[in-house]
């Protein structure tokens, strides 16, 4: 497990940007944490590595946003906050995106049964004392991703 601290939205973005060059087609990241924790900020930082920061949206009504990062790499940014049932993810064909690009899923814990076997889980927690402070923990279900995370952040 990696534990990181952020004291501004820019710092959270930098953490996202740092991870970007290591990601490949087929990688999945679940972003968890309270409303306004900084999940979308992290995604925006990640997109900034590819010069696509301006494309980020907080997909309140759009569940999936597709970004063309490079000629052969796509990123699918999901926000499943509004799902009442896990099956809604299958209804929109969500699981068909996993092997088509990098998938970032805000509130991914809501569809836990439909997540791929291996994924990176990033949890952003607010600090009660400082409104700009965040604790960011990163874990994974696989050895491959644990190694990747320690390469990126240690
Ligand atoms: N250290 C920090 N890291 C990230 N965001 C921060 C930080 N400090 C303050 N903020 C502010 O917190 C908000 C985070 O918003 P963001 O949309 O990224 O949250 P979110 O987790 O995606 O929320 P939601 O669940 O509603 O999608 C922004 O307004 C940002 O400026
Ligand atoms: Mg968000």
C-alpha cells in the first residue's frame, strides 16, 4: 500500500500526471472517496500528461467520457455515482470497455462485482482540520500493480 499526502488540488493533479506514463491499454483504476475529495482532479492531472486536461468533465449526467490520448490509446472516464444497482454497469456495456483502453472509474466500489480481476484502487480522504489536505492511499489486488505503484511513487 502506498500512502501519499496532498495539500492542494495541483498536488493531487501532479500525482495523477505522474502515473500517466505507466498506464497501458487494459489497465483499470478505481477512484473512491467522498464527494469533492478530488477524484476528478486526479483524472484531470492524468489527462494533462497527454495534453487533454481541458477535456475533463465531472460526468454527472454522462456516465462515460471517452478520450483519445494517442493514436492507439484511449481512456474511458466513468462516474457511476448515480447508479442505484450494480447491474446498470452491465446495461450500459461498461465491462466491454476494460480491454479497449485505460479505464478510470469514479465510485467504482459501487460496481465491485463487475470490476476486472486486477485493478488499482485509489482512495482519497479529506482531512477534517484542513480543507485543502487529502490523504491518498493506493492499493491493488495484483503483484503487477503493486510493483508499478512503488515504481511510480516511491
Ligand atoms: N488537495 C486537494 N486535492 C484535490 N482537490 C482539492 C484539494 N484541496 C482542495 N480541493 C478542491 O476539492 C474539489 C475536488 O473536486 P473533484 O471534482 O475533483 O472531487 P470528486 O472526488 O471528483 O467529487 P465527486 O464525487 O463529486 O465527483 C475541487 O474543488 C478542488 O479544488
Ligand atoms: Mg468527480
